[in-house]
């Protein structure tokens, strides 16, 4: 009878079985911080059942490997969302820097502003991979395709550039985000209600698909309902206030507003200025400190949380593990959105507290 050779079990197999990143497995096996206790115990149990023993020779080889570089181009503002995305990127990058991967940070001030210039600078810097929030994919699409043609893997995060050859996307499915908001809105308002959408830029894939999802879902769930306007406010607080204020004047019987970006505070100020706070049902996006009293006072009925901190960590781990260990890149990595209501607000506050402090972003730095 032919004798079978036992295949060596490594952290890649443990990561696949536990459905976590290699970095998370490494933290569990070596008692490092940055992992919750339940996940740690589950990973250790899987490792024990598989008979895992650390491969010290492989670890020595990994640290001696020629250094690789990953470029990162994401916005600084609006900081309510991007601070958490940045922090997730920094947290995961810290682990992979120890394995010899360098990170080159080229932030842009706001979504889409100066994006093509910074992407070009990254590609000129000799990177093997890039993490990008493509605010204006029409302008950066050719650069993304050039990168992939030159064997530079591009992972989009938060919003997509689907017409390009990018390797992967990490985000909450924007149509699902909009559809959840539309179904919730239909439950909060009367039949034949009027609703409107305040968005950022419809040229941004994420914003456009959220609007489409909301409209489709709201019209299906609210008999006789209407979406009376989709207003672009370009993530600008003054423009968001002014456009909302004018909307409320033009539609005095408006029943609901869906803000599909994190820029909900100026919309709330416009509701207060028109004296319709709480009367016009508002569904927002994500969660930050200033939103808490607005949820408690029912100015905001609900918010759809996109888990930006988790998005940042997944984007780094996905790309780094592909470059360092050859792990296949999934075309789509859709995270499950959270629904924030007054009743479960405390759970999201506990989750977000550690990630809601203002992050200091490098103007331009290698780390």
C-alpha cells in the first residue's frame, strides 16, 4: 500500500477555514493585539484540530524577501467617513510592514480632487499594488488599466471603477445600501409619500448606485410613492444645506430624505431651519459622534453603516496577501451593512468609539 505524505498545514489554510485574513491568524497564534477574544479562540481551536506547527524557516524566508510597495490614494475629507477608513488601513499596514511591505501614502483632499495626479505619482514610484477610492473613474480609468497591464494590482475601496481592469473592490454593495434605505423609508412614511435623495456626485459609482437602489426599493415598497428629486451636493456642507433648504421650500409636503453619503449634518440643519425636524423622516449613512443626539432625538430615523474601518483593513489584507503569499484576489469583497436605529445605537457607539478620533493624515509619505 502506498504511503501518504502528510501535507504541511500553514496559516493560509487556517485563514481560509476561519474565514479571516492571514494577519488575523498571525495575531492569534502569536498572542498579538488587534483581535477580539472570540476570534482568537476560534482560530486557536482550528489550528489545534489541524495539528498546526509554526514553520520557522518559512518565516525567516518571508522576512528576507525583497521588499514590495503598495500605494494608497484615498481622500482626507469628509473626515467622518475617511478617518475610519484611514485608521483601518494604518492598523492592517502595521502588521504587513513587519513582513517587509512598504506603504506609500498619496492622499487627496476630497473625493475626486487631484486623484489622477496622485495615482500617476504612485505608479511612477515603482509599486506592485495600489489601494484607491476612485471618485472620478472616467479620469483615472486609463491609469488603472495601465497599472494592471504593468502587473500592478489595483484594489478599489469604498466605491468602484467597474469599467476598468481593476483587480478587486472592497465595499458595502451600494445598490443594497440604497435598497435597505428605501425599504426602511417606506416603513416610516405614509402611502403615496414624497421622498428625495441628497447625494455627493452621480459620476461616483457608489453614489449613483445607492440612489438607484433607493428609488427602486422605495417605489416598490411604498404604494403610490414618489422620488421627487436626486440632488448632487458634491460633499460640500454649504451646498448640502442650501440645496436641502430649497428642496424643502419647493416640496412643503415632503415626507422623507435619504442622505446616501456621510454628509448629513447640513441636511439636519436645513430641516431645523425649516422647522420640520422629526416630521420629515431622515435616513443617513454611517455613524459618528455628532449624529448620536440626532438619532436619540429622532431627527435621524436610521442610518446604514458601511463599516469603513473594516473596509480599510480588508483592502490592505486582500492586496498584501496576494502580493506576499500569492493568495487569489476576489473580484468583489462586499461587506454586510449595519442598520443603526435608536434601539441598537449603543452597540454601534461601542464599536466606533475607538475609531472615531480624528486621524492625522500624511500629506505625502512613505511608511
